[in-house]
């Protein structure tokens, strides 16, 4: 299956008529308790045949033990660097163990977010994501899109690592109410651990690229990252829909923990591969912004999430982002070492964030589509 076929939305399949429930504007409401009782799927949730190709093969991505690297063991560091370099050059995915994140904190994060997703729909819509923003609840992204809706609910919020103020706690208390203050504290701690882990991984990435070990760590230390919790309900027509459509992450680095149900898949060499869920590991993948920061040396890989007919699935996703006004450009020593031309022009994360939140649905061609848009909206850009 070629990538052109994968991205062809003209593929035809039998569409079922749209059904209730709907809001006052006529948009479909993602209420799984009602939708699962229907014999057919609303057309908004049905994806093109090219996107629905099934796989049973697992990706043989490396499992990297961070323990030795964190302790400064030279042999363990060299081995980890080799694994990272190979994985990121080929597809941009790997998993890490001995990452320093307590398993009890991970489980607490799952337990606490269950309480959010199990609230009545009218309650969840009370803290729905605002147009153009990323924080809040989203039901199948129906507030943004009218077709190829993902079969999932999400809850997202920002995290500012250098701010001593417990911003995550404040967000939960203000958006969901004081009853969720404890949930806010769990996620405050979870985000703090994700930030620590991301900075370790940025050191590893820098070493693997042959540049100053601290370059990317310093670049991201004052970043404003995004935490997202995903809930994928069971779907009677799971073969017709997707939990998350094919896309590359526009952010810099993604740190994901998936429960044991599985569903994450990666598109490599014209085939989809499943990423095995590991309770003790985090999935790491390169995003578009980091691909620009390393001048295309490492890949931002196309991936998706499938849904299960019988079991619910959950995942915890931490998207690492630079500070919004930072200029995204590869380090000079990387350019000197490679000797090649610049692959991407300078841009700021705020511009790419605006593009993907308000003008474009992230896919495999986000960066290629972003630069013409940036030039048309700001003709004085440094191209």
C-alpha cells in the first residue's frame, strides 16, 4: 500500500445515514453509551478504506534501558545512543525502560482520569475545549471537524515546567471544580516527571546527533508542553473507524504510555505495524518540530490508533514543546558536521501551533503544508 493510497480520501465505502445524538447546530455528539446501541455507525465516524488497512505485524522498535545512561555508564550510553540513532533515522519510534517514573504514579494517573471521562456528557461539555485552544474536553474532535471523526474522547491541558506555581492543579480546580483538586495534584506530579524524562531523552538525542549534549535540553527547559489523556470506548463497528487517524505529531517529542489493550500503530515502508504495549515502558516518538530542529536527520513518523470492539483503551500522552516564541532552527554545529543545506526554514512554535489548531488537520504532510501558509500570512518570514 503506497502513501498516496493511504492519503487518498476519495476511497468509497458504504456510508450509513447520520443518526442521533446531535447538538443544536446539527453536529454529532460523541456519546458512546447511545452510539453503541445503534446497529450502524454515523457517517462522520467512517474512515476511507486506505486508512483502515489492517495489520497483525508488530514493529520491532528498540527497547532502550535508560538506567545506565542516567547513571553515566559509558558502555550503556554508547549502546543507547546506537539504538536511538538507528530508530530515529529509520522511523522515529522507540521505547524506554528504567525511566525513573514510579509505576504507582502512572497507575494513579489512569485511575484519576477515569473519573473525568465517566462524568455525564453535559458535565464534560461544560469544560469543553474552546475554539483555537488545546485545553479542555473534546468529544471526537467534533467541535473542529465534520468528517473522519476519531472514535475517542480527549482531555488536554498545558504544563509550564519552570513555573513553580502548580498550574495544573489550578486548571483542574477551576475547570472541573474543587472535587478534582486531588486529580490536579496527580497530574501536576505526572507532568513534572514527564518533563524530567524529556530532558534526559533530549540529552540522548543530542549525543546521538554528535552535538553538544546540553543543546536541546537548554532549548526546551523553559518550554510549555501539552498533556493529553485519551479514552477509546469499545466500538461495535471498529473495522470502519479509527481512534486516531494517520498523522505525524506537529510537536517536538511525544512521551506516551498506553494501557495493555494496545492499538498504537506506525506506518513504515508502506505497511502498518503495531506497537506492543509494555507496562514498564514509555513509547517515545519524534515530532515535526524536532525533525526541523535536527534538519531532517531524524524522522517524524506517521502513526494512528485503532479501536477495539470489546475493550476500552486509554493512553497518557505528553507532548513536549518549546517556548512559543523560540526560533526553531537546527544547531550550527549540526549543520557544520553534516555540510548539507538547510531542509526547513526558521519558524516559531507559536506559528506551527496556530496552523494546526486553526487552519490544518495534522497529517503526514503538516510541515510541507505549513511553510507555504506561513509565507502567505507573513511575507517577511526568513525563508
